[in-house]
C-alpha cells in the first residue's frame, strides 16, 4: 500500500513541477521581451534600406511608436 502512495506522490510532484516550470518560464520570457524588444531602431533602419527606402528619423520613430502601441494592446488582451 505504501508503494502505491509513493508512486502517486511522485507522479503528482512531477505534474506540479512541470506545470509550475512552464508558467514561471512563460512569465520570465514575457517580461524579458517586454524589456528587450526583438526589433530596435537600427534593425528597422537596415530593413528599410534593404527594401530600397531611405529611412528618416521621423518614419523610424513613427514605426517604433506604432509597434509599442500594438504590443501594449496585445498585452491588455491577455
């Protein structure tokens, strides 16, 4: 009887550990990407130059602002 209880507790601890690890790592990555967005002004400038556009500072700032607003909208939905 004690063997079955031990197996049951091990399975429960494994499931709880997996669920806890998933949610902790998800929260960590969401905070990381919020603090360090994957696209910055230099990347936008390079992408625009590759597409044949001459990037102006005004256009770069507008694109960054629109990306920030869209990111905040997505965060509010969750």
